């Protein structure tokens, strides 16, 4: 793969001309009046020098979002809602998301803004619902082109199908195995994917462009794109084969110097790594009581160490919403934002460009997250796009695979859907080997809930193949391995220790496996060893247990190295097939599956 991939300049020119035609003659508006709104932040007091639309200072609108994951249609259940904090301290939920609405909101936000950039923080594709995932995410790239996305960083999920497939999404061309899906060849992305810290192990060069510069009427804003250094730990080994992932901060600082030497002093970092705000409300003020006090996680250290030459950080990965000001190494406040996931929010940031210095007047930066509500008109071009791909997917996606009596959620330390999937993999494992004892499922592989309400004409309670695909889109296989009891205990402790100490990844467990998780303790001690039992009997450290996991965990993924040390491997069908077989065998229209109780892990707080 070449060190850089062109962003189809001929198509970009057509898109730019179309945008200019829409905005010609429109007066530029001033800075966002957002500083007093909850969930809004300003990087400091306004410099008060007057006109932001003419003369020395020029307001530049930056619209951003992250972690779309191919969610073209409105996401289901809790994945399609955001929580809003009310003035009286209560909260309410708002239905949000869907590219038909996202397009309308972004286009409305751009009205009257001559200087507007749209950027993204990675994971635009991967772990996608059937309408996109079935077609290797070509529909999502088409949608992003129509959204007039200017630039995005790569995320870990951009590597689900490997670097060559990512290159095809950038440059275009039909899929090497599945060919073309329509009578027109896939043209690829009109926008550049940035991968500054993802190197080809042989050439030692970035596999895609490391940075990109937006220019208009003398205004220049540079963008550097990186994904989390730990991407190999959360992507299948095949997906990152031949690649190395470098430190996010060191990479950003390196290319900030490159941009500075080129005369680009206004710089935004697109970072597919994120944080954990103290509140799940999208409009939570994480700068109360002090700047950045309400956020934790990897992005905090990154923000504190990225060079002051970078003026704002657009982040992602954790699927959280936040707008925070975190001090840079010089002690100067700097905006750090994330717009949750699945297209439910977008961030509206005003960057005030100083034409005299060529830099951003950081004291005037303002930002706020906006909800992609569904009370606006649908964008007709997006409706047409969704209809086209749904027509192609319908023969596969509409097939019923099971019945449920109520919503089966995928949230919580132990989720009902996690239990169901673990049971499905245990059942599949026992088809391969009747001696299979238990199954373990990584929570990050469960992408959506199963909802009782019908999405289409299938009827309430019917689970379609498309809905199952949305839940488990990775095509991991179900693998059987032998482990000692001591290894099983160690794997459970790795949920809350090592790489997972700060942000535990609690495995979903099959029926019969029980234990206590004591959150009052720290590290590996949070898993109470004496409480770990299988069918009521204590796990014997010296005994051998047959364990079903998916291929991702069987490769030691998600910070579970012990699960990569199993023996006597047997590889079964993919995990979606296992779920389909389980639902079909254990449910009917007259006898649907009830949501599991999620009572296998006893939690002490």
C-alpha cells in the first residue's frame, strides 16, 4: 500500500463547487452564542476585539462527529437515544441519530457559514448494521460523501478487514471477492482518511496521509489524524498484519512541527481515543468545578501532553459525549470534544482564526454538542441511498431467525443479551464437542440490543437476520480451547487488571458459571477467587475445562492474554450463525425467548 492515498481531487472539486454555489452571497454569522449553555464550553474569555467576520479575525465553523459505525438508519433501543440534563437536575432521553436527520442538521448548521469544515474522529465504518456491513461499508462511504465530510482520522474499526480494504474504501474499486454490488463501480471516499501513527512495517511510512490542510481565502487549518496506539489489542491479528501503531502524542507533536514549517499554524488533532465523563448526559459541564475535572481516561494524559501548537482535539472511541477544556503543556486551556456515537450528536465548534498570526485565537474557541433529533425533515438524498441499499439487503436481512418476548438489552456490567449470546456459543460449542463446559463473550462484540418492537413489517417480537447482524457484525468464529482451572481464574481476573484495570471489560458468561465481582477492592482482587463456580462446584485450578470463545478472544484480544494460550483448538461456525441457530432452536412465535435475568455475576459496590 502506498504511503499516501489520494482523496480524489477531481470529485472533491465538484463537491466544493456545489457547496460554494449553496453559500454564495450569504453573510457570515458571528461566534456561537453557546458559552452559557449546559454542555457548552469556551477555552477562555473572549478577546473582545470586535468583528469576527471581517478584518483580522475570521470565525471558522468546525462540525465534528465520531464512531458512526455505519449506522445509516436510526439506531435501535438505547443506542438511538441520548440523555439530556434538565435545569432542575433531572434527566430526560431524546431519540437521536440516523443519517437522514444528521444530513439535515449539518446542512442547517452550515447555513450562513462561509468558513465551515466537517471532520470526524474515526470508526466511521466497522461493526456496522447489515445495510452497510453486508456491502463492506460502501453505503456508509457514499453517505459520508453526501454529508460533505472533509476529513477523518482512522479508528480501530477501520482495520477490521485489514489495510488493503481500508485503502479500497479510500481509493475506490469493486471488492476483490464480492465484486461490484451495483452497475456502477464504487468510487471511494471524497475525503482523506488520516493515519499518521499507522505505519507499514516494511516501509516505516504511514499507510495513508498523516495530515491534511483545509484552505480558503488565505485561511489555513491543518488536521492530523491518529488512532489509539492499542489498536492491535482490540482488532483481530489479521486486520493489523504488517502494521505498527505508534504513540498518539509523539506522532501528533511530530506532524505539528511539519505543519508549522509549512506555515500552517492553526492545527486540529483528530484522535480516535477518548475519555470517560462523570455524567452520561450529553450536555454535562465537565469543566465544573474546574477545567477538565469531570473527565478521566486516556484522552486526559494525551491532551495534557500534545504540543500547544495544536489548537483543538476532536476525539472518539469511548462512545461518550463531552466538551471539555483541558490545559495544554503550557497551561493554556484547549478544547477537547467527543460526540458520543452512531450519529446521535455532532459537535459545533467555533475556531477564531487570526489572519495576522495565522493561528487560532484560543481564548475565543467555543464548542457545544448538538442532538441529531428526528423532528427535522429527512434529507431526500439519504432516504434514496438507504432505500437503494435496503432493497439489495432485504432478501437476506428480512429473514426471521427467532422470537423474543421483550427487549433484550446489551448494557450493564452483565447484560441480558450478553448472557444470551454466551449461552448460544456454549450450545454451538457442545455441537462441536459435547464436553464443552462454558463460554465467555467480550462485551465490546455486542453492538446493539434486540428490541421487541418491529422495525419493519416482520411483526413485534420477531428477530430478523438484519437485527442479529447488527448485534454481532464481526464474523468471528466460535473457537473451542482447553484451559486449566487456574487459567480460567486468571482470565476472569484479567477483566479488571493489567490493560483492563482502569476500564474493566467484564466478560459475559454462559449459564452455570457464577462468581462475585467486588468493586470495593482494586485490581485483580475485584474478582473473588473463592466465589468462582461452575454448576455450583468450585473451579479446580488443576482440572481441564473446555471453553468456547470467539476468535477475537481466542487470539488474546481485549487485554486477555491468557485466553490466547488455550490448547486443542477446534474452530466452529461464525458467531452470528451460532446466535441464529440458538434462537431458531429455542424460540417460536408461540413460545418466544424471555430476556435473561443477568444474575450470574454478583456485584458488590
